[in-house]
């Protein structure tokens, strides 16, 4: 009897997860491939004209937060990509994440910054808007920050807690704050 109850409980959990994914897929995504998984506590704040597209076999883990805000936010996520727990993805323009990308927990990806001129209080300055492009087969370690106007090449590895403020070449392994290349994948 206990075996049946455990199987029934697991099956019920799977049904609930599928229902959550279906609801969020139709509520927030402009396009989504097959086998999307969006965990229940993933949160989305999107302006009406935002574009959020994902490919096949994408997983968005618990407590991830997507904020797509003015003026023209677009986020594209490729096939076989995992967005880790408690990730924050904030777009005002464009964030592109390739295929086969693994993103650890607590990562932030932001395509904009804030004005910092001396002649005007910071709170009154407008955002500086850029873009972020992450290639295919990239691994981003837990706690990393990917800031605006950065391109991460195919096959790159970004170490845990790295702060990426400039482009990272293909197959490079980058660590630190600011992130710097320490070697290349063999």
C-alpha cells in the first residue's frame, strides 16, 4: 500500500508541475518549444509588448525572476538550456542565451546600467541600455553577474561569483571580479 501511495504522490506532483508550466507558458512566453519546465515559484514581470522566447527542453528553476521592462525588452533562450535557482534576468533591450547553456544558482544577467554623471543626482539619471549575448555550450557558475554590453563566446566557462564586464572569447575560462580569462577549455 505504501508503494502505491508514494507513486500516487509523485504522479500528482508531476501533474501539478505540468499544469504550472502550461499556465506560465501561455501567460508569459511569446514562443516556447517542446518540453518546457517552469517551476511554480518562478516569477515574471513583463510589459505588454515584451518578447520572451525559449527553445526546446528549457528548464527555469525555482525562484527565478524575469523582469522585461521598457523600452523594448526581448529575451531569447535556446534549446537544452537550464536557468538555475534564484536567477535574475532583467532586460530593457535584448538578452540572448544560446543552446546547451547551464546557468548556476543566483546568477544575474542585466542588459542595462544606470547613469553616473556628476552633474545630476543618480536617481534622476536615465538608464544606459545595452545588450547581452551568451553563446552556445556555456557554463555560468553560481553567483556570477553578467552586465550590459557583454558577449560570452561559445564554449566559455564563467566561474562562480565572477563579474563579467567585458567580452569573453570562445572556450575561455574566466574568473574573478572583474572576470578575466585564466585559461581555455582543452
